[in-house]
C-alpha cells in the first residue's frame, strides 16, 4: 500500500499526558498537512510542511501542539498536557506541490480520546 | 462570514434522483477547489477537482462560479452507495497563505 499511513489509529490517554502521532506520506509527496476534525465539522488546518520546513501554523494552534518533519519524509505531531478538548480525529494528508493540482490525499487518521 | 460555507443538510433523496450541493467561499484569492467524500468515521477521499471550465466524471459534475464565489457538485442517478458527507475545500495559491480551508460538509442520504 503506497498511500498515507498514520500510527496509532486510536489513542486513549488521561488528561495531562503527552501523546505523539506519526504520519508517513506518499513517498514522492513534498507537502504534508496536519488537520484536526471533530464530529459534524470539516477538517481544521493545524500546520503544514514543505519538505522539512514548517511553513505555516494555524493561529488557533495552542503552544501545547508541536510538529516536526525532520528529514522531509515522515512527520510527528505531539500534544503536551492533553486536555479533554483535544479529543478529536487527527488527520494527515500529503500532496505534490509544484505539479499544479495541489490535490491532497489523506491517511486514515488517529482518533484521540482524552479521559 | 465563514471562509467556506456549506449547507450541512442532510439531503434525503430517493435512488435515481439528481441532487446538487453548493459551497461558497469568501477569499477571492482562492485558486484551486476540490470536492471530497467522507464516509462515517473514515478519512476524506478525493472525489474530484473543480476546474474553471467545470468537469464531469461519470455521474458527477463540478462547476466553479468565480463571480459569485461558489462551487457546486451535481450527482445524477443517485445510488445508495453515494450516501456520505461531501466536503468542499478551497485553496488560496497566492497572497502569501496556502492554507486549505474545508467546509463543514453536506450530508447526503440516498434511500431506496
């Protein structure tokens, strides 16, 4: 399978704990996006990378959230001191920027539950 | 006004019906547009890109109206398997920000 993969698929954690999610994009894609989605809403942009450079972050993104893409391949999203309001589906998507179409392809997501 | 707006529905239609959804956007710098389909508790899957000239893929037709700042999706001869949430996404590709913005989605239920 050469699509976008995410790990873990589900995570249950207690409030105050740190969690880290991983995303492996489609191998030739240079852009990688993180989104958060809650029930009844569309995906909400968090941040994106072009290769290893983090180009934009949502102004709404708390300082507790950090993302990396150290070698321009896989990416990690860390949430520190989780809160119940962080419970959501965290989606990763990748795209090939520069070819002109900007189509994004999503991974299956990591569903986070904070108790 | 939200950047991207969609009627959440649900649109409840019988098999074989034609149904259309609109998605309005506020950023006139937006340059690329897409429709995604999302099944319950699954990831969004790309349905089609929306080109200035419009495009058609089988029973699905997407249109762009830049003057009125909306995109549309038309589904003909609806199937039970078309039941899903349809998300539009708008990408500015100039003006310094390249943040894709999704609508909240329109729910479609096709019944026998």
